[in-house]
C-alpha cells in the first residue's frame, strides 16, 4: 500500500516540476525610456529598488536596469551586486 502512495507522490511532484510557467520568480521592470547606467547582477536575501525617488519599492531582481536617481537597499542580511556601464562593480 505504501508503494502506491509513494508512486503517486513521485508522479505528482514530477508533474509540478515539469509544468512550464510555474515559476514565481519576479521579472525585471521594463524601462525603455531610461538610459541603462547599471544593472543588478546578483541578489541574495532581501533587496529592493526605488525608481527615481518614486513612492513604491520593488523587489530587486537580476538583470534590472538602473539609472541615475534610482535607489537600492538590502535587508539586514541581504547582499546585492551591481555592474556599472563602465564594467565596475
């Protein structure tokens, strides 16, 4: 009996993993009207971006374009890496 339960559980897990579009990872905010002066290349833990001193803070994600006036911050144990247009970090 336990073998059937194990088989059903493995089948269910396999089905969830194989279904495309299940990922809940945040996507970068598209900003075609700004000059890309930097880009977030890594985020560990909590990190947020505020675009040009706006009211809202957005979750920081990889490949997010940044420009002058944008603010970034991390949580107490968060880390974030930023690559600038001149290839400095």
